[in-house]
C-alpha cells in the first residue's frame, strides 16, 4: 500500500449510521480500525450505506460510499471477514440501482391541480 492509502489497522471513524436509540441519538457513529468500520459498512443495507462517510487517521478528508467501494475493490475484504469468491465480492460492493418508479395516475392528477393553483 502506498503512503496515501491506509492499512487495515489504521484508526477510523464511520458516521451516518442509523440511530439505535432515538431518544439518546446513540449508535450514529462508530470508532475502530479501518477493517472494523468497513466490515460494519458492508453489513448495512444499500440505502443506509449511502448515508455514511468514513474518515481515517492516515490522511485528511472523508470517504463516501463510492470511495469505500473502490477501496474494497482494490484491497479485498477486511482480514477478519470470511474469504469470498470474486463474484460474491462484486455483489457486496455493487452500487445499488436507484431507478425511479414512474408516478401512478392518481399522483399525476393530484400534481396537475397543484400546478394550476386550484
């Protein structure tokens, strides 16, 4: 790994996790090694992965979902995770499709009255 790329044991900070206790707002961040944080991020559903960013002590800035996926694609899974086939790895880091669903007829009719101001 180059100097700009962190090792798996580099301290890291994952933020944007879903809240585990809404009254105390706990569980929205995780501190640990880069390997632990990436393992946690990979365990999230795609819609929650999109809300997370990762920072590490090896360099400035934050990694978004695309950067985390690129790191895993280049370096493989964290060492503590079970080995997987290249196809399984590709499925784990595949960007989810965000295809928009077309509006139904009721939505179209409702929006027409709002646009006309009636």
